[in-house]
C-alpha cells in the first residue's frame, strides 16, 4: 500500500511538473508575440500608426495558450494599439489580421493558411517543427530548455514585412534574403 502511494505521488509530481513547464513555455511565447512586433515594420498602407484601430492578433486552430493571451493582452498594447484577440477555425475567416499564430496542424491545412497569407502583410508565427522551412515567418523551438525562434527571411520579404537586424541577430535564419 505504501509503495502504491509513493508511486501515485511520484506520478502526480511528474504530471504537475509537466503542466507547469507547459504553462510557462506558452507564457513566454505569448509575451514574445508582442516583442516580435517591436522589431517588425509593416507596409505603409497598413495603418498601424492609427491608434484608434485595434491590432488584431489571431490564433488559428486549437489554442495552445489557454487563457495566457487574454491575461496579457487585455492590458498590454501592441504598436500602441489595443489588442483584439480573434480565434479562427478555418482560413476563410482570416481577414484583417496583423499577427497570426498557427497552432499545430497537418501540412495540408498549413499550406492553405500559408497560401492565403503569402502575399499579405500578416506576420505568421508557429511552434511546430519544420513550419519555418515551409514558410511560416517566425517559428519557435526549444533548445537547452529555452524558448528560441527561427525566422524565414524570404517569406517575410515576400509578405512585405521588414525585420530589424536586431531580431534577425537573435534568431536562427532560414532562407536568408541574401541567399547565403
């Protein structure tokens, strides 16, 4: 009986530890979303200077952030604008999104999303292995138990978005514009 209790406690501690690390990982990623925008420049025809309009932060697919985005972006502004969170279930719903987080999905759905966004100034972000190579602008990954990110520079350029060298310096670059 005592052995079963010890095993149960050990199992529960592993589950709780995994839940805590998962929560903290997505808290970090949620904060990064705003930080990325500080180093991004949208085309001049996108009225980001107009602080009366909202910055639209979208998530397509199952929301891995749980309530973290609401906790942070109820008060936190992006580009001096109030943030409007929009949760999309399919590509046809995406309209005037500024930053779109693409949750884990299959390749067919990813390609539909990227096809829709490819020539639009929508900053795409994900955290699924390989998505950066497929054309997602910024893709999170974990290395040495730290949240890191890679940037697909050619995809950014194609979307009309410009990225500060400071952000590029902090990232692993995929498809550099210079071709090197």
